[in-house]
């Protein structure tokens, strides 16, 4: 599973972010780098992504 797009509005210190992932010609995702000052919301965004994967897993799998 790959994330194709992230849209964040008013989440913690993040006012508005729209990230669209790029893929190679083989369909593999290119890396995305999150860069910003301390307190800008990088860890908040990553934590929310991980939490969403746990929620998806709990719906699909009984032992997640």
C-alpha cells in the first residue's frame, strides 16, 4: 500500500499542507523528505500516518 496524497489542514501546528507522491516509471514510490524547524509538525504528521495504518489494519485483521 502506498500513500498517493496527503492533505492536512489545521492539525497541530500545521495550517495547510498538500503533498502528492511521485512514482517511478516502474510504479515504485520516490522518497518524500519532511524538513522543517522544531515544532513545525513533522512528527505530528508522521504519527498521524502511523495511527491511520493501525486503524486500517484493525479493520482488516483481527490480530493487529
